[in-house]
C-alpha cells in the first residue's frame, strides 16, 4: 500500500486529541451522507413520478404514427393498407380519422377530439379494460365512447342520451359565412361506453367507428387522417418508415411514441435537471464542511507534517495525504448515503409507507443511471473540495 494512502486512512479512522476536530469531521461526513441520500431519494422519486405520468399520457399512443406532411388527409387504398400490414417489421396497422369537434347535448357544449378507429385499434391500444361504464364500439356506426371527464361535463350516461349527442365540425373553405347552419358538418350519436384512462385523455377523446368519422367529416372512402402501427419487437424503425413512404405516394411525417409526447418529455427532463442542480448545490454546501475539517486537520497535524518533511517526504506527497483523506471522507460518506437512500427507496417500493392518496402510494423507481449520477457527483465534487483544502499544506510546509 502506498504510504500516503496508509497515513490518510490512519488519519480518517484515528481520533484526534482535540474533540473539536473530531466533531467537525463527524459533521462533515454526516453532511455528505445526508446530501447524497437526499439527492438519490429525490431522483428516484422523480423517476417514479415521471414513469407514472408517462404511463397515462402515452397509454393510447402507438409505436409509430404516420401523418400527412401537409393537410389533414392521406389517400390509402385497400391494397396499400395490405402492403403495409404485410411488412416484416409491422405487427398491426390501424386506420385513424382524427379531428377536433364540438359536442352539444341539451344546453351544454364541450370541445373534444373525435377519433374514428377501425377494428385493429383495440389490438394496438388496449383500451377495453379502461371502459368503466358500458362497452366498446360495435358495428353500429352511430354510437361513441366518451372520456369520463367529457361525459361528466355534458351530464350524459350510457345509452340514455335522448336524441343523442350532436357533433359539429366547421366545413373547410374560405370567405364570409352567410348561413351559420351551412357552416358545419353535423351528426348525432348515442353513448355506447365511457372510459377512464387518465385526466388528460378523459377530457380529450371521443372514439367512434371509422365509418361515422367518414360520414361526419365528409371524407372519401379511401381517405384517412393517420395510420397507427404496432411494430415487431426488434423492428428497424428507419426501414419501416422508408418502406411505408415507398408504398404511399404522398409526403408523410412519422412520429414514434417518444416524439408524440415530446413536449411532456421536455418538461419532465427540464424539471429533473432543475431538481438535480438544486440538490447538487446542497452537496456543495455540505462539502464546505469537508474543506473546513481538512484545513483544521492540517493545522492540528502541523508537527507531524514537519516530521514527514524531515524524513524526506516531498510537499506533493504530504499534500496527497490530505487530498486522499478528504476524498475518503466524501467517497465513503457518499456511499453510505447512497446505501441508506437505496434502503429508503426500496422500503417505499415494497411497503408504501408514503401515500399520495388513500389508495395511491408515492411512485419511486430505482435506476442504474440515478446510482451512477449520485456516485459521479459526489466523486467529482469531493475531488475538487479535497484538492482545494489539501493545497493549504504548502503553506504549512514552507513555514
């Protein structure tokens, strides 16, 4: 073992003759333990909350979605759809017609997004378990499935809408509207079911058959808004895009699950970075105690430093002793804090002792990335703090 490492460890585990220095060392190590524990727990809690949020926002998102590059319509023949479904990397393909609509029921109005779907949609997006009242769509084209928030705002239930809900969509065109009645496409439909899949989805979507959406929006039989795809497990996404672009002779835009929720991902990543920076600042403040403890140790061991100097130790070797002492304090303190943080997060995961609501525990997630972030942060900041404090040795050696 290198003699600088040996002496640094002796200084770390041997009590000083002065209690004040011992207590300062204990406080410094305790600060590192507490700050590293807090950083790991907060990162794990935010990772859990992030995963919890994304499982709702992306619940109805496919692996890949195909849009027209311009306009709102894709011309897709039955033969083209069959070609897409027969691609090796495509498991399922669903035709979609999607448009903003205004819902009217009695005296109440509510904006929503109408999503006309075919029979493959429920195979790609497993929405049926989220039906809380009624059933999913069948062959009746004039029935719809509403989000629970929309149903509540309109005060409608399953199959009790007298006259049905009226759907209104502005007709495309230019110029001044002279007759308001001729300015909208309209149709009526009864409520077949009500789903609950998360707040953002419950107040946004109304599902209908593809035929109903065709009739309401006056689409041609071969026109749709988008194609939603379920890809094979090891699919080459770039190759799928290239082949679909070759099948459909029209400029297209492709978005995967991540890109469909890019704004949410950006917001969550920004919040994660902000939290990390705040708790890194806490670690930096805690490391001031380490710097102070090292400087006090240098001053207290001035006689020992002089002895080492007389025995032939260089100034760099003496500085390295206290550098290693400071690094050991931060590294071991960080590891202890990380272990305690792991135990705390694991206990929350299994025993759910902290609750958001009566039935919902605060979500946490243990990831290797968070463990690595904490270790790297403590290590790098510990190296910087140790170097700053150990440089004080030069003045002691020269006096």
